[in-house]
C-alpha cells in the first residue's frame, strides 16, 4: 500500500518511477505497467518462508539507470542484496524501515540480529526513514547511528471516501471492526475472547475482522469454541477495493486494535480519518493515538471481562474525536521527494523506487 500510494503520486509529480520487486509465486509477469508505473519482478525462493532470496535483484540494480534507490523495509534477505548492488554501482540509496513486529517476541530477537548484521549497509545509506517518531530512537540506539541520519515521514492516513457522504451514513453501533494482517501479535483473538461477555450486555453486536494471514484458522476455531462463530466475520478486502474498506469503516460503530505493537497504525488512522470511534491497546505505536486525543486506550494486561467492559463503554458512549490534521499520502510523497532531492543534490531528478517487499510481519 505504501509503495502504491507513494509511487503513483511521485509519477504525478513528474518523476520516472520503477518498482523493482520479488515474486515468490513465480507466476506473475516479469514486466508490467500498472497505472503508468513500470513494475519489474524477479523470482524469489522459498515460497513459504519469511526469509527469502531473490538473487537477480543484484544484477537488476547494477544495470538500472536511476538516481536514487529506495529500499522498502529490511526484513528479508533481499534488501541487503539491493543495498550491496547500489554500493557496488556507487549509487545512493535510502531505506524505510516499516517497523517489524512486536519488540518482545521471539521474532524481534531475530530482527535484532538482522539489524546488527545489516548495520554496515544501513550506516552507508544516504538517509534512513522512519514512519513513527519512536522508531527513530529505537533504531538510532540499536544501530549506534546519529539522529541526523534519520528522517521522519509518516504514512498517509487518508482513504478514498465511499460514494455516499459520511454525513448521510448512519453508523451501526452494533458493528465492531478490526483491520490488519491475521497474525497472533495483532491481537484479534483478544477481541474474540471478550466477545461472549460483550454479548451479555449487547446481544446484537457483531464483529467484522478485515484481513488475511496465517492466524486465520486459529481465529475461526476460537470463535467456534466460544460459541460466537455466527457473530464473527473474518475475511480480507482486496487492496484494489479501498472504497469497500472505507464504506465498512464509515458504517462501523467502533474500530478496535489490540495489537502488541504497531509502528504507524495505518488501519486505525484510516478509521479515525473517517470519523470512527476507536479503542486501541496501550502498546507502542497505538498509545500515541490516545496521547494525541484520537482514541481511547486500554491495557492488554486486563482480564477479558475488563476488555469487554471497555468495548461496551465505547459502544454506549462513542469517543468524540478532537479536531486534528492527519498526515496524507500527498504529504508523504512530497516529503520523500524532498529527501531524494537532498540525496542527489537536484530538484528535477529522475527517481527509481525499489525493491518493494513485504515485511516479515505481513504489514503494508
């Protein structure tokens, strides 16, 4: 989503943008033009692992004619290939971290090792880009790099509004929506565990979990086990149907996110931008929303009964949002362009963006 939103806007600003990405399915076209963007894909192995390789990235980057290489995330073995190729070709590159999963998980131990191994390459990047302020402090300390090495450029929070105006849409106070990749750390199971107690107070409530991922079956089984399966809908909305997601968020009585960690909680910000009341976990990334007056917060240490009480309280008395200017994708694209211009020393350069890769945690 980040790559699509940013690249299309950079192209509209007159930049020549190429998306260089990996294809683990090995079934997609090697070259394709999507909405005026040149997309190039190289095969990656293995298909079903987070840590995959795409060796042809090296030769592609070495042969490419570009002014700056923008590496999106660092979580697989592909980004270091791209960075090494850029160094070998003496071309500048920047890196956006895009978070990386909960700090206290086993996965984070692996990521800590990744950061140490990647430090020489990251240290030679022209700029390291964070999407949340606290991320700069974390990576600066973990990599022992100066704060001046980093730039803060948040993702956009704007989402295409549904065809019917928000003012004419009646919110359904019975509908709870949660959005994200279906992984355990995202906390969807906490919502399902609290649902039986919510239903005792509000028997008409139903839950819509929007997303896909490896935790899908476990969530369905949990809902079945607790006897609330008929109250829970779980499924993804295709990225190409953003208006459908917008309509669902516009209609919802409450948006919840009980994730253990979010770098920049894009789904929550999109819901908030559409006027939806939000209840979020008191965890990194999400608590920032409460501190900005955008959401109510609840601790993940509370029992299921208390979590249910917090949900019912928000359904009964929706949180009134404080007026605030949320970042837009236009802001994000313009800020990135300013970084590219600083890196190249030009104000009218041609830029290439890539590789665009999925993060280990499945976000973005």
